[in-house]
């Protein structure tokens, strides 16, 4: 808001002397010199065939002569070779902060028009324990969901369970061969049977074929296999739901590969009517390559030669179902980057078939590595399940400080979540990142505990203090206060960029910057011992506003605040 209206004013001032369309105001990286700067001097000089120094001097003069100069600016200065440094008046800075305080969502504008999103994240697989990769989609997806909603849009979160693939056939094979009764199909049994079968199938082609056969029969409707699949799903799902509850991640829909099966015949008919399916080496495929592709995009396999349907088939059937029910404007998938080709094929095939006209986005993420730069392993040296990762994080956090042992389970859980979530969310999701529990469990540095600790500390300072709104003034007393206030004013821009790019790391970075500035402000201003009650009142007010923002931002990242640390 501050940037927009100032850009307008500055553009209109400069338009009086030069032929310009729009002036860009950017936050300065020299906060010791000014708040914002205009970097367009060279451009204007070039376009008007003039000397940049003359242009810069003229712009400075024109702004200084602006009738409302004092209202908006504290200082405006041309600096060679081509920058206009701008410092805002205390008045306008505070006015903008007041605007934030007095408006819902701190003045953030809703998306216009409001649109509907389907967000596909989580994607756990029935009967297989969730692994570290599933942590990333849960954490990133949940944050993207909250950001989209916060901008006033509709968003439907679908977990899209993997519940009808080969892993189920393998577990059914184990149940039958182990002669397990229904009530013996427990979580412990699944946790033992799946890895055992998966290893056996890698060695033994015959058993693998049998498992594939079972899977195929189940998909074709075999009653007994589907009954067993129901039991496996029920057992596995209660564990999965429990894990998501621990992570404070939630879904509106619990649709799955299996629930999409009933739409396959309709999609197949549409494809056939349009002549899009053709045979290739016994399989039925859809061509999705384009002339403009820089590398080869192979056809999407719709049905294998043994008549089985695949991952892409159920994804297309799901897309058909979603379009019929919700007409989403956007469909976003959050998975690891190894699925990029899969989604490219599915998106193209679906648009070609005309089963949707949505805008597809695949938000892919990289691998979680350990401090050695290789895929993350536990202290025992194996790739951990998600539960193992959380419990190891908990142990390390507790071992950091004696007092931590006495914290409530609920608080510890919230801090563990903050550790894993903030470690992940501060990265550009497309990149791999290094999860060093020891580092991320610290209360200093760019970590979840640091952010939470800052919030709680400020809360303690302002807790019993009353703010007298009648004696608030528009004065800014020093640089620490000014830096913090300027940062607070970035709120809307940060959320808008996070929303537009679907990148929660913008919010994580901003949260951290705010915490650093508010800590510096507090350390350099001895608020509690001030004699000047007006100043003290202003500063308590500023701290309370900062904490309100921190709380809102933490909520967008689904990081909950413990009662104490
Ligand atoms: N179950 C898949 C996996 O574990 C992820 C599912 C993603 N969503 C989708 N619609 N394909 O990799």
C-alpha cells in the first residue's frame, strides 16, 4: 500500500518534467542512507537522450518542490551516478502502520476475482510408512493452502491417497501366505509385511508376478481382495491421520486412487471418441509431445498390455471427477521433482482430452539431505520413517537444555513441528536442503525455535502493560524503531509474492527478518526502565503490533505457538 501510493505520487511528479510511464520504488539495501530508492534515472536519461546527472538533479528538485513534500518525505536526494534516495516522513510511515492495524488482515487485499483451487498434497501410500519426502509435501502443501485461503480464495485440499497399487497386492499376498485372520492385520503387521514383501519382489520375479496378478484382480473388482484392501486401508489410515494431526496438517477431501477408479470408463470413452488412444507395444497410450518441446516427452501410458491401469490413469480419472464437482480454476500438485515427467504427461493428456480447462501447476520439491549432503539418515544410519525423524528431533531438542525435559508434551510437540517445518520452509522448495537437527533445534540462528522464542519473549514484555491509545504519537525515536517499522510495512508485498509464486519461503524469510529487527530494537531500547511514558507507550504499542503480525505469519506456515519455552 505504501509503495503503491508513493509510486503514483512520484510518477505524477516526474511526469511533469519527463516522458515516463511508471516509476518503480524499491526498498533500499542501504537503510543507513534512506528507506526507498528510485533506480530509473539511467533509463529516463537514455530514453530522453539526456545526461543522467542532470536528470537526477532535476528529479530531486521536482520532488522537493512538490507542495506536499513535508507530508510525505523526510529527505530526498540524488546520489551519483544515478539513484534517488528517499526517506519517508515519520508521519506517513506511522499513518501506513495505523492503516494496517485498523484493517482486517493488516490491510492485505483479497484476490480479485476470487478463484477456486484444488491443492493435491500429502499423497501418503496405504500400507507403506510415510517417509521423509512425505514430510515436505505435507509441510509445504499446508502452508500454500493457508496462504491461498488468506488471500480470500476457495481452496479444496485433497490428500490423494495411494491405495490401489502394487503395494496392496504385495501385502494381500503376505496376508494370504501368513494365514492371517482379519483381526491380526495390525499396524505392526503391516510395518513388517510391506518391507519384507517389497524386498522379496525385488529378488523373485515369480512372486512379483503373483502380486501383480492379485493387484490386477483387485482393481477388476475381486470381492475378497477388495475386502482385504478395506481392512488394510482402515488400519493404515488411522495411523496416517494421527500423524497428520501431530503435524497440524488437514485435508478437506480424502479421495484416492481407488475412489477414482469408477471414472476410468468415462475418461476412456472420451479419449476413444476423440481418437486420442492408440496402441503401442500392446499398451494403450496417449501422445502428448509438442513441436515446441526441447526434450522428448514420451506418450502417457493409459493401460498396460496386461490391461492394468496405471498411476497416470487414476490421476486423469481424478481430474475428471474434480472438474465435474468443483470446476477449479487452478489445480496444484505438491510432490517431489522425480514426478515432473509424470505430471507433464497427465496435464497435457487431460487438457488434450478436454476433461478440464483448469490451470495446472506442479510445485515440485527436492530431497531432504543430512549434514553429509546425502539423503537424510537417522543416527542408526538408515532412511527414517517420518515418525522416526520426528522422534529423533524431539530427543535432540530435549537434550539441548535440562529444563526442556519438564515441558508439556503438547509444547514439545509444537516445538518439534517448528523445527522441522521452519527448516524446510525457509528454502526455495525446488532445491534440496540439508536438515541438520542439531542446528535447527537451536533457539538462535534461522530456526523455528528462535522465532517462537522471540514471540514468547515479546509477549512476556507486553503482557501486563496497558496501551493508552490517546497518547500515541507519530514520532519515530531512533533507527532501530524505524527499521522495524519499515519492515512491518512490507507485510502485504511479502504475502502477495508468496501467494503469486506459491512460495512459502518468502514468508519464512520475512518472519526471520522481523524477529531479528524486533530483537535488535528491544536490545537497544530499554523499554522497561524508561521515564518518558509517551515513548514507552509508543514502543509497547509497536511491540504488540509486531507480535500480532508474527502470530499471523506463523499461522500461515502452520507453526503453532507453545505456552512457554
Ligand atoms: N502417492 C504418491 C507418492 O507417494 C503421491 C501422490 C501425488 N498426487 C497425485 N495426484 N498423483 O509419491
